[in-house]
């Protein structure tokens, strides 16, 4: 299985790999640390040449033909609709219906398209790096076997610490905090080396992931030259199987939440170039965030169990037209609560979004935060936590209380020698800090006593005050422009008063209407289907309830995970949105099906063992017609 | 409050001007000019209002108000080229809510011995010694020639035609009524017992029980009358009667008894039968000088407004006008209105109560619908007006050639002469001049006055929506107010309330069958104008009496004779349909609200909510407009929310607008494409897909749906432009299967040739 997860689309080149590795060993196996960068330089020269040749668009029959053959085989398999039991996870169909229906003479002769060439190149590169990294790992330089911690997370700035002896300056955040600086430096040094190396070939988008024997390095360039790297241990436990994209989404999420509260990392660095400010902000923030992920004493990363979920999207409540009109009418009232300056608002019901006036990006950030800390479920933390996002970690909600002291103890021992001790650092993600006040507004002392939280809106590039109001399961997040608040808390209480005066009747009405139409936790369950629907344009997703997904067999989930990885790879290959359909037959004869069409994705697991591929696609078709307005109906 | 009143006033006249000019772009400057011209008057009025803001009476700043109003009217008139509201008037200030208008109905009968009014048939009757002239007043056409009947000579105390107009009944003395059949010339004399009782009067009835009621001092006799004019006594109601009043529109007769005549027994002789109302006492204050005042018949009036029957009673000692409302088994006193004159009369115009303070020569208007007993407007004199020059009223137009006469007749009009008799509901009989006038209401003036006195536009709209007589004008005013509310950027809650009022009023009138689209070409003749149809919820709210909910109203079966119709007005109801609201309010303000599309979207959302709550439909152009507004302010997330929740209902026009707005955001364009697909608008969907470069998907879709209407060259050119020969070949192949005979077209040859040129090994 370990072999399985490692192969990242590069398996077609498996034959040549041994040679590369041998050569690399020859150059690098001197055992000296200094030689690592030199080695990278050598690789650059050696492999830059074939890369250049490839990019010139010369023929690349081998890979392309491979691909086409594979497709042909899959097509045949599909038409015969008898699953071949030979391999455990086999791609059965990469569907391009037009060429499939009409065999075309150009198929084998056509020049290889640019993305294919590029991906081939990257595959090759990835392979080289893997080998390279494995060596480093073997040399103990990456020192990944420390303290039984399965996760490392670091944030560093490439623009800092350029001179020898100042390397420590690069590090903005490191988790776990108790590892030695040399370990921190080695992780960051390695990551930097990889980034520098891959940038040679792909200046726009450097490396995203390095898969090694025992670890995965997941990279995310959060801001220009500010990188977040997550190193996860590949445990022999089977649970430690993840999708790189899902891990990257974690990095993205923590970063965009940070920006929402504190502004960009770069801006904090500019404010105080010594870096103390940003460190004192990043440390508690990411620690608080990771608290949410912890189960027992371990951090639980989104594994294949959560493959039918999409982090970084919003889950919406479906509304009937009359309810939607009531909601919009309420939104209209909230908009004008601060006089002439328009307020923004986000309304949630349970943990689902009802309405927003923000851009999709901002909506996602605020939605994520609200579901984490503000909604009725979050407030009654743990007791009956239900959420699309966090059902899987509902145990952690209760257990986190026991673990958080452990993590926070270390926050006290935060290196205060960073030169920044000016005032309190606000920790917006602190647990159990929000309570519902008498007037229905949620209050917190995170921002200080009687202080109103402010957040940064990305799209409008403005800072706004955040007011949250709760009526039973309805949560209203009102964002008041800072320009509207001239007299501080006086104006805030005026806005609150306006809300209570003008909107209370409407809030009650909306709450009543939504409660009446509320279908419960399993409202979006479609019997017989386990699905995930993603709309990338609006950053909205909808999935089968996690309780239902949990009934799926492990093999099925693994197959879906695999499927999603395949789609991720396909998507990253080309910027253009294109239609695709992929079906995978899992070990237990379940079907995992993906359909992608112009920004919308549908993933589905069908566990009826007797189904042929034809049955399975019919099921998808009827699902699409019934629940997605026919978006995914292609044939 | 002075500020608001003032601003209201200014803005209203401003929107008024805008409405007339139909040129909204100039309204802003109009307001500016009005303000500039009338600044002094405005200041005066404002400071006057401010100084007496705690006073109760409304007319204290009348002088200042009149000055300001006339100044503004003057300014507006100067600015608007068409003299649309020009009218000749007499009286000071030329301002009034109520007026009588030329031409009047003249009874130029020589040797006239008296004028009578038969309210059941709405006949003006003029008698000479041996002849009866009768004019129809329902149409109020001065040209109509009277019908003439001969009757034997004798004294005439009153005259009433039977309801089928075949019999003329003439009261000769206090114990004799004579009946004359107009066709058979048959005569019958009815006498009561002389000495023991005397005849007070009589009236015809359409109740199934009886045809004629004769009121005597000893009670009321009900007679049935057959075609041969035989009277048969059906029933006798024994009451001691001092005097009685009866109006045909309420079918209610009140018999007064007792020393002070304040004990009232009432009967309703409606088509449902004869109903006896509970006996009740009228309120009378007593003073030292007059410890036992007596109510006379002239002090009590029966008033029918909004289908309810009220009785108003003058209490001269207390200087109050008491109102009572009649229910089937209860009479409830409703409150009192102040009076300012020793002589008083009332008329009802368009469900509004006009109280003529005869000594003061002013009219005060009350709207009994609402709880408050505050007058609708300040007291203003009754005016005389010439015909309206450029008005659309056909009656006025036809009478234009008689204008010289009107000017001559205008000279001898004296307002509130002693000889004036106020007839039910809205007529004034001038006994000396032998002229009959109808009282009209100047909606615009009263509207202006109301809005000057209160800033509550909602109640103003409600008031206007209740108007029936000048429905068209009320409608225009409502539209103007709605527009003004939006243009003034009033708080959304206020605008919402206003919109709710208009939408509910429309919904109600549709349900009640009052509202008819003009384009149906139906005349008002078919439209029931049953006054009894006031909405239940409003009725309950209006009176606040607990009896009200439990008890039915007496006048449930009020008949609506053809005479009720208002033929000079084309509309029967000022209700505004959602389509009209869109067209005349939202669409017309869109251009001016470019900068504030957020606000407008909020208003439109409220409008949609309102019509959705009433289950009405609206012109889909409002959705197109909403999309335009949202796209203009770049609120694409909300746009997708609106589309997903079907707040914007899908339609072809909406989809095309989404595609157009999607030029700025591809996500919006996708919404449009999805909508096209869901609506099965194959042709548009495929064309748009190709336009976006998704020609393969488009072709696949075309192939699946067998759509051949899309030009095949679209696909081919798209594929050729993308320089993908493989696709081009596939497309050629699909098209030749899809379209019969495609292989014979020139397109096929062109692209097939191109394909061959590119690659010699091609074989399609």
C-alpha cells in the first residue's frame, strides 16, 4: 500500500527511475551537508537539458501513446462493462466522449499538447526530487523521526535570512514548538532548497508536494515568498492516507483565516521587520487552529475518511422562494443598519449558509470561522456538534479541552526574546470564548473587554467590525464598515439597537420559516448515493451527511480518495475547464465515479456490487437530473 | 416636525411637477427652482408650524400654508408648459378640497312650485301645479331633458316615484297620499285616520315584504302594492314617532320618539327582509340655558361610507358631532367630531365624510375608515369651479361650447346660502336658483394637505387606495408617491410599507373583482361597485369595537344600482398592478438611481417579497432589471444566490441578461448558460456555448438533443479557429450524421477541403 500512495502519476516512468537515482547517489553520497546545494546545482544542469528539449515540443510519443493506450483499454473495458479483477484500483475510463464515439485518424499522430509535455516534465522532475529527497532522508539530514510527532508545520519567509548565520530569521512559525532550532532549520533548509530547485523549471508555480518513503512534504505559497510547509509522516497505519490537495486546503484555510483577522503576513512583517510581531501572532493562531484538529493527543489530518468533504467551501441551505425572499428582505434591513454606509451580512442556519453579501472568498473565510466558533452548534460546543465540516472531529471538540492546556502551556513559553511584547496578542480562534448575551448578540473578551472584533475583508480591502447575533439556530454575522463607527462602542451599540429595533421581527420570521423547512442533519442525504458536489465558481459544496459516508467500506473510501487525486492531477494539468468523467472500480466492487464539468465537480460512491458500469453511470445520470439540474448529464 | 412637514410639502409638489412633465430628468432642477422661488413662504410656514407644534387644531397656519401652496403651484404652473390643471375658480386662494363644478343641473321650469329629490331613483323633481318634471341625476348630465307627467292639481308636500318608476306618489297633506300610474293613468288615494294620527312621510322599498312604507305619528305601516296599484297592509310597526329620516342607500329608517326626540327606533327594509334595530338613545348634552334640548330631523344624518352605515348627530350644546355605527343587532357610538358652526350639514363623496360648517363656510373632511377622528385636512371653503379645460373628462369636453353660459351663471352663486339643501349623498340643491350641484373632491389638493399635515406616506397611500371616484387620479398620485419615496432614498422600511399597501390593495381588489385591466376593454358597467365589500381585516381594525368581530353588518346586502357607477372615470379602482408598479415606478427610477443600485435592489426585493406573499405575478422585466443592477454594483455572489433561490425566476430574457452581464464575470455567464439549459432553450444554449469556445460540448449537446437549428458553420469555424484538425474532422462527421444532406452543402466542401489540405491522410 505504501508503494501505492507513493506513485504519483510518475509510474509510467518507473523504468528509467533507477538510473536517475543511481547517478544521483554517485554525486551526492559524499555525506557532507554542504554538498546538498551543490548537488542541486548539478541536477539542475543535468536535467535541465532534457527538460528544455522536451519543452521545445519535440515528439514525445512514449508518454502520449501510453496515455492513449490506457484510454483505449479503459474504453474497451467500459464497453464490455465487465470489471477486470486484475488490479486493485484500475482506471476504467478517461472519458472523452466525442473522440470516443468517432474514432479519429489524428489520434495517434497529433502533436503532443503543451500541458501533457509539461506534466511529463514535472513527473520526471518529481521523480528526481523524490530520489534526491530519499537520499537526504537516509542521511538523517531531514531528521524526521523526532519525538513521535507525526506532523510538522512551518511558515517561513524566503526574503529573510539570506546571509549565512541569519538563517533563523527565516522561520516565522514552527510546529511542534519544542524541537531544536537545528531541526527546524534543516526542515526549512530542505524546503527552501526544493523550492529554489523547482522554481528553475516552473517559476510561476514551484513545487506543491514531495512524496518520500516516510514523509509527504506539502507546500503552499501563501503570499509571495512566504511559504507554508506541512510535513506529514506516512505512518504504517492505514488511516494515514491523504490527498495532497486536502492537506494543502488546510494550509490555505489557516492562512486565509489569519489574514482575515490580522491582515497579511507580509504586512505584519513590514510593520515590524524584526519579525517579532508576526511570530507572536502566528504562534497562538496556528496553535489554536491545530487544536481543532487534535484527537486525543494526536493531530488528525483530513484523511481518506473525509474524502467526501471539501474544505474551503461553503455549505448552503436550500431555500424555497418565499423563504429566500424573507431572508433577502432581512438582508436588506441589515444592510442599512449603520445608516448610509452599507453593511455586509452573512446569515447561517445551524451550520449551513443561508445568505451572504460578501464575495465567495470572504464568505468562505467567515463561514469557516462562524462554523468553528459562532453558530449555535459551536457555542454548545461538543454537546451536539453537527457540521458538514467537522462531524468527523466531533470527538475532538470535547477532547480538545483536555489537550489545549498542553498546547497552551507552550504558548507561555513562547520565545519572548523576539523583541515584541507590546500589548496583548489577540487570539481569535480561542475556544469557548463566545457567549450569547442577553440582547441576543454574541459577546467575547478575545478582543478585550467590551471591544468589538474587527476583521479584514479581502475583496473590498477594508476593515469591518464584526457583530454576531443569534436567534436559536439562526446566526447573523453583521459586518459594519469601520468608517461608520466613529465613536467606538457608542456607535456599535447604536447599530445593535438598530438591528434589534428594525430587524427583530424579520429575524423571528426567518427563523420560524427556516425551522419549519429544516430537514435535519440528514436533509441532504440521497438514499443509495454517497456524494460530494463542488461548485468551484461559488466555492460551494454539498455532500452526503458524514454519518452516512461513515457507512461506506474502507475500500470504497480509498477508491474515492484515489479518484479525487486523479481528478486533482487532471485539473492541475490544464488551466482550461474541461469536461471529464472518471470511473474507478474498487476492490470491493464498488464504483467511484467523478464527473467534472466547467467548474462543477461531482464525486460519487456506489456500493452496489452487482452494478455494471452502465448501471452506475445511469445512477449518476439520474442523480444529476434530479438534484443538480442536469449539470452533470453528459453522454 | 416643521421640517418634515415642510420637506414633505416641497417634495410632494416637486414629484407632482415631475409627474406632469413626464420628464424626470428635470425634476431635480424643478425642486430647486421651487425652493428658490418660494423660500420666503416656505420659511414662514415652517416657522409657523414650529411655533404651534403642540396645538391641536390643524388650520392655525392656514394663511402661511395657503401662501406657500399657491406660490408653489404658481411656480409649477409656470414651469410646466401645459396648463394641465388650470381651472377657473372663484373664492379666495383658489384652494380647496371640495368644490362644486359647472355645469350644474338647472330646472328652468316656469311656475315651479317646489323642488324635490327622490333619492331612491335619484331624480330631481320639479313640480308645477299640474305637472311633474323629473331629471335623472345619476349621470348628472345637464343636457338631459326632464320627463314630464301630468297630475291633478293640488298641494304637494313631497313626491316620490316608485322604484320601477311606474307610479308617482304625492303627499298632499298630513293625512293623504295620492298615487298616479304613469301608464294607465290610474289614481289611488290613501288616507290615514284623521285626527288621531298624522302622516309624516312615505318611501318606496324593495324589500320582499313590502313595497311602500308610510310613516305616521303612531308608527310605520308597510304596504304591498301590486301592478294594479292595490295597496295591502302587510305589517304595522307601532312606535310613537316625532320625526323620521330615511335614506334609500342605507335602506334604513330611523324613527325618533320621546320628548327630546332622542330615542331612536330603526328598521332596515333591505332585500333580505325587514330588520328591527335595537332601540338606542342619542347623546345630548344639556346646559343651563337649555336643559332639555330637542333633536330635530335636520340634526341627524345617515351616512354610508365603505359599506358601513353611520348615523351622525349634531349636539349643538356640546358643539359635537356624534357618530354611531349600525350593526345588525347593536348600535355603537364611535366618537365625536368637533363642530365650529351653528348650522351644519354633511355630504359623502367617495366614502369621505364632508362636514359643511355652514356658518363658517368651510368644509372639513373626515375619513371614518381610520381610527383617528382627526380630519383628513384643514378646513377649507367649498369652491365653485368652471369646467376643467383640458381635462379628459368627456362630459367636460362635450360641454365646452357652453362656456359662456357658465361664466354668466357663476356670478350669482353664493356659497352656503340658506336655501341650500344637502341631499344624500353628495348633491346640493339650491332652491333659490333652482340648481342642483354635485360636490366634488379635489384629490390632489387634499392629498397635498394630508401630506403636509403628516409625514406618514403609508397612511396617505392607504387613503388614496380607498378612493373610488377619481380612481385614475388616485392611481397616478400613488405612483407618484411611490416614485418620490424611492427617489428621496427614504429608509427601506418606509418604502416597504408603502409597497405593501399598494400590493395588498391590488391583491384585494383583484380578489373582489373590482380591478379590471384596462386593455380588456370592458366598461365599468359590468363592475360591481358594492360598497359593502370592505376587507374584513381592515374593518376589524378600523372600529376597534369588540362587537365588530362578532356581529355582521346590517348592510351586507346593499344593492348596487346602476346609478352607482362612475362613468366619467375609466377605472373603478386605484389599485396598481405589479406590472404597472414595475413600469411606472421601478423602471422609471432606474436611470436616476444608477449610483444607488444597492438601495434599489433592496426595494425590489421587498417588492418581490410582497407580491410573492400575495401570490401575484410580475413582469419578468423586473428580474432582468435586478440582474442589471446587481451586476452594475458587482454583487455577483448575491446574483448567484438570487438565481439559485429562484428569487429571480428563470426565463429566457433573464438568461440572456445573465449572459450579457456575464461579460464582466464568467461565473455569471455560467449562470445564464445553466438557466438556458434548464429551460431547454437548446438553440440559445448551443450558440452561447460555441461563443464561449466550448464548441465540442455544444456539438455534443446538439447531437444529443437533435438540435439542427444552430448554424453548422459556427462549430466548424470555431474548431478551425482553434486549429484543431482532429476536432474539425470529428465535427464534420457529427454534423453529417446530424443534419440530413449536410454532405451536399458548400460548407461541407469548404471545410472538408481545408481538412484535406492540412493533412493528406484524412478520411472522414
